[in-house]
C-alpha cells in the first residue's frame, strides 16, 4: 500500500481524492470512491444548502470518510452553504475559486481540514498564508473550472518547492501511470475528476457519460464562453475546460461579441479534462480506484530498475 500524508490522515488505502464536480459528484459517487479506498467528495455548484445536506447524508451512510467541495465565489453570497458543509462534518472541505480565507478558521475549529485549488504558485502561497491544510496544484489540463495558465507538471514542481503543507496534484491524471508520476514528484496524492465522469454512480446523465466515452484527448476546449452563454458570472480569471460543442467553437475568442449578441448556450456543457481520451467505457467507481491503485506496483518496478 502506498503511504502518504493523504492516506495516513484520512485512513484510506489509495492516495486519490475524487474531484468535487458539481452535477456529477453526489453522495453516491463519493461513497463509492471512499468504499473503494479513496476519499470521495460531494461537489456542490449552485444548488441549495438542502441539496448539500442530502447528498452528504448519502455519502456518510457509506461509513467511510468523505469530503465536500464548494465554489468559493458562490459561497461568498451564500454563507448557508459553508455552514451546511461544516455541519455535515466532512473529513475535508474544499473551497476554491474566490474568497475563502474567511471560512478556514470556522472549518478547522470544527475539526474539518481545508483544501483549496491553486493554479499558480502565488495562489498556493496565499492558501498557506490563509491557513489551509492542503493545497491542490491544479494544472490547466484539468476539466471544469480553474486557471488555464500553467500545466500540471510544472505547476506541481514549483508548488512543492514553494509551500510546506501537503500538496495534491490535479489535472490530466486518470491512470496508475499519472498517479505514480505525481507521487514520485513528491505529491501526497492526486485529485482526480475526469476518470470518474463515466461512472454510473455519478449524477450526470447517460448521454453525458456516452459523450465522455466517445471523446479523445483533443476534444476539449478551455474557454469562458460556455459560462457567458449560460449567464453564470464566473470571475474572468477562471475559464472552464469542457468537451467542444458548436456554441464554444462559434464564440471562443469572441467573448465581447457574445456579450453584445446575448446568444444563450442551448446545449449543456460537458465539463472534462484532457485525460478524457483515457476514459473508454462506463465502469463503477471502484474499478477506477482499483486501476489507480496500480501506481504502487509501477513505483516498485521503477525503484527496482533504479
């Protein structure tokens, strides 16, 4: 068994945290990941606090540690979300993409560890100054929202050198090889999202899972137009990576024209990272975690060669 800060802190056997993906990462998926040896996360986007409470109850019923992830800029105007998240007593609370520092002390005083996703070294340093327990170095390859400035591997190396708290890697990690690579670099584990997008335990629809399975690694786009077209006021520095669609292809690079035109995105965005080409079939979350656990054998093999 790979032993890192992550496995020891949460009593898990595989150093993997499932990403808190809104509209996908409900309590059932979180419980399945945790039951398989990882740390499952419930992801709340724009849903009400009652949804958070209900999904957390499903995750908790699995009897294993779980986490909750919130969008910080949404939570700024919805303090009830943070309160509900802390009351749910997750092992880990992730607050990313906006002002989160004001919530760190309350979570930690309730015995909840806090993580945040960092897309630059400066993000990571600010997180440590705010008192977070773990930094997620999220590269631009990752699916969903975040910065698109730096790729995972250069970001991870720089963040590991810059901070003195445990670091998870995120973005482009979907197999045992990817997990082995970031563990070898010094990460405490990986935050993995795209690899879980075709799991039947997720909240996403079968059509979305089918689109994920059919996609290749070149079929994603990092853009802000999908949010502009949905009328969702994400801060400008946080674009999102999703499967390409006609709306994104039409408007990407023409953001001001889109705002002036007012056209609305009719097709739902399917958020996914560049690792999507490695997701080749629908399968249970336990199978995904089991494959990621193969990182241990890879690391042992490489060590023997050395």
